[in-house]
């Protein structure tokens, strides 16, 4: 089979360049560039395989399968070599891939851009690269539709522009558009040279279609305008429209999703990596944030932030005694927006290079300002007011419903009833919020085991498996289980995320100790709101114990770490005397300050966006199918109007309509074939009666080359043969052939040709 002119090496190379340039723009979504090698490698391999399969005359399905196997093999060798035997995947390979891919949904819902280069995300990105290569090659070189060939890249560019960071907002789109324009020029030139004319004797002169240069200039101008506007998408109205969770710049709203997703990676993948150091006159858990919204799958924070200043507001003060101490932090590799601090921070000051920070008062969370993507390289000082709680004081307290912060007892509607039942059993006979919380803590510490070798997550299914089947897990599961069970009892809870004290390195003359906090010190623990005491931390995780909390949790301080270091001996310092003026518990904010609903808001937004995207995709597919059918009908009417009562033209139109019916069966005329030769080949391929084919082909040849009017007998033969062939082709179509006929983009190419011809004539 002769190679169509659209399949030129230049066109194939430029189509590959479009894919690679578009995927390279993904650096705006990821925190790093190490994803480029496996993802771009997958795209190159996919383009190479499908090009070779196409040149060998193989079908789309086989090309897709072979290229998918090749890309999958590449991902296995890059990401999972330790699970293979001589490069061949084993059961452990598929289990590892399944675990990584299964965690993508939670990772996306629990992270913000830029995303960490998680293995599951990289494998998914490689799958996107394969799909991009397959679709562009199919549209460009199998059906000859360059617009559809560029559509997947345009969609990916739009997604990156909407949700990506501000880095490279002009560079990457400009490169992609330049490659796309070059590909469109090469493809159009090849099609112009290869376009056959039925019955023509002379060869058409190869020339660039008129109007193409104007179109290229228009595309280039549009690209420049788009790239100029792309920076505004980061926080502008278009991004807000596409992603309702994006805060308006002037509202002071900060959407912070769950950092719990980072805990497994820090514990397992980077246990010895130093994340930050802190010099402190007190020893504490270094807290990142507290998550109060639970939608059944993810704990998250979605509250209003304000600028952090020397004095920070306190919304949940205790009426008991409080000790204050100062910490000085230097962040090195935390790779997150949070700024660690001992609970509860009351004052903040940047050190060295000045930077903006935000403070969320409800959860007492410090974050970097909007001008930075993470806190790495920053230094600052925090003063914290740490309550000194005692058992007798907490036992005397009862929760006042008017004092309980709104939203912290919300649970998903589909929560399993068995969870409430076990919470009631564990706390039977216990009176008051403190005793109930203590009972839950002791039950989890005594009947469960700490184990890092378990599946991550704290959704409803994982929670049930943890509580009733496995009874083993790490801090994420213990903290989430405690918080969920306590909420079934009506106790306001949230999940705090941060770090245990770390390794004590030295103590200076003033008694301040320097701690090295590493990945293995990542930790999560629950906090319970008790009227008069504020938020009280408990420790349900076996092998962990918070400093200064043993007086009411009865759990000694411990980190359960090979690098655990006891607090160094320092001169005893008298505890500050309690103030005569005990602060009254601050009234909780009226309702949810954010104006949003309680738990589940983040998931509701995600589901709404997913539903809108699905509806838009279905609507776009329906519109495309309807428009394609309309264009095909218009083309058929225009052909028949052109033929009119002329029998010669009628024969040519009948032949062209038969050719259109053959396209879904992947039967196309060769450039060197006569109508009789094609008729013989087609009848043989379809295993159908050859006589109608031969009769129609003979009549078409007479019409094209004989000259003069067509005899009446031949006119009747054209009508009879074309009617018989059309009926046979329509009745014998398979479902796949019907679908290919619906999605065939060729009518759009014919429409563009008509537009160009009209523009050239004008």
C-alpha cells in the first residue's frame, strides 16, 4: 500500500514535538522536574511504536495495545525494578502498581499544586502521555484531521494553565503553540499535495493552500494573547470560574487540604531526611495544622486566614494555668506551605530574610503567604502559650453546647453505624468529655499495634478495616479513628498534624535546646474541645507520648524512634506563676466564618467539578456527533446539487458516497488504483458479490474518461448498482463500524477546505 502524503517524517516528528512540549509544561503542576524523563520517554516510545505499526499496515486497536504494553513496561522498569525478575513483572509488581494508583484520588484531594512527584501520579502522567500520542497520531495520520490531532494537546494546555503554578506561564505554551503551527503547516502542505481529483488527467501542482499563511498568523497572534493572559489565570476570574475552591485574592481565604497524605511518605520514604531544626526553651509536639472538616474520605482545613503579626489571636483559650516559651525555626526540606509551631502560637516574627506569613485563628495554623509555594529556606520565631492541664481540672469540666465551635461534630451521612456502636461500648459508664476521650485513647493504645506496613488512608472502608479486622496501623489511622469515634459521641474533635520533638542536639547556656526534626518524626494526633480548657490533645497511638501531657493522658513522653533522644538535662526553671486574671474562654465564632458548609465541603466541590466535567464531556460528544452528522448530510446535499440532472456527475457522486460508506471499514482507495481495481479489491475484502461493484466501477470510468453524455442504460446501471451496494454496506455494519462512522472527523476537514476555497476566491 502506498504511503499517504500526510504521513511524512516531518509531520510525524512535529506531531511528536507537540506532544513533548505540551507534557513538558507539566512542570507547572509538579514540585520538581524528575517526572520529565519517564513521562517524556513514555510519549516518545508511544509515538515511535504507533508510527511503526501504522507504516506496517496494522490497525489502530493493535497499535494501541502494543504501544500500551511498551509504555507500561517502561514504567515498570523505571519505577518498580525491584519487584521484577529479570525485568519481567511479578505479582508484587501489579500489587505495587495497584497500591500507587489507588492512592491517587486521595493524594489529589489532599494536596495542592505543585504536587509531589508521587510514583502513582507519575505512572498516571505516563498514561496521559500514551493517550496523547495515540490520539494525535490517529487523527493526524489515519484520518487526516490536523485540528482533531491538536485537540488533546489544547485540552491539556488549558488544564495546566488553569491549575498550574505561575512558573513558565509564557515559555511552555509558546513552545507548544510554535510546534503546533509548524505541524499544521507541514500537515496541510502534505494534504494539499496528495488531494486527488476524480477524473482529473493532469496532476495538480503542489502548492501551499491559499489562506493557510493567514490562518497561521491568526493562530500565532492568539497564542501570544493567550500566553500574555495566562499569569492572570492563577488567581483570576477564569480560574475561579473553573475551580470554585480557588479563593478570591481580597477575601483572605486560604484553602488548605490534608497534610496527612505526606505522613506515610515522610515515615517510610524519607525517615532520615532533616526537615527543619528548632531551638526552643520548651519541649513539645511541633504542630503544622489541625484539620476539622471530614467528608468520609479526607480530613481537611478550609478557613479564613489573615496576616500573621507579632500578636496572634487566640480563639480557644483555657481558664487553667499557661506556660509560655519561645521557639526559633529554620526550615530546610519541609516542602509544604505550613510553618511548624508549638500549640498555641501567640506571637510570630520572621528572622533573616523578611517574608509574609498567614495565620488561621480557628486551627491556630501558620502558613507562608501567597507569594511563596513552600516554607523551605525560611527562618522565624514563635512564642507559644502552652496550657498546663491536670486530671482533676479536666474531670470537672462539661461541654456547653453554646460554647462548642460549629462544624467540629459533623460526620458524613453514610458513616457506618458500627462505629457509633463501638464508641458507645468503649465509653460506657464514663461521664464528661474528658473521661470519654480518655477511654477512647486507652482502648486504642491497649488493643491495637503500631505498624507502618499497612495500607494508607482513613476513609470509611479503611477505618472499618483498621478497627475491626487489622487492628494495626500508624498515627494517621489512630488519630482519624479517635476523632471519628469521638464525634459519634458528640465530642468536638479535629486531627492535628505535625512532628514529635525530634533529636536533641545541644543545649546552650540559656537552657534552649536545638532539635533536629526528621521525616521519621512525622506524627498525627487528635484534639478534643472541652469548654473551659480549649482544645486538648490526646495520644491514642501506641509508642507515642506528647511532652507535658502525662499529667492528664497518663502516657509518658516517647517517640518510638531509633534516633529517639531524651530531653537533655537543663537547669530547672521555675514554672511561671499563674496569673491572677485568668482568661475567660473566648466565644466561638458565629457559625462558619468562611460562609461555607461544614465537613465535606472540599469533597462536594471536587464532586461538583467532576460532575460538571463529565456533563461537559457528554454534551461535547453529543454536539460533536450531531455536528458531524449535519456536516455529512450537508456534504451529501451539496454533491447532489452539483450533480443535478447531469448523469456523468451523478455517477461520480454515487461513487464518492460509496467511498464514504467504506471508510468506517478502513477501506480506502489507493492513489494508484483505477475504479475497477478498487472494486475488485473491495468485493474480495468484503466477500460480497462482485457484479454490482464491477458494474458501478465501469460506469464511473466511462463517466470520468469517455466524455460526452452517458447512455441511458449506463445511468440505470449506476442507480441499480449503487443502491444495491449502499443497502448491503449499511445492513452489514457492525457496532464498531457504526461508531467509527459517527466520530469520523473527515467532514470537518472538508468544511475547512471549503472555507479556505471561499477565502481564496474572495
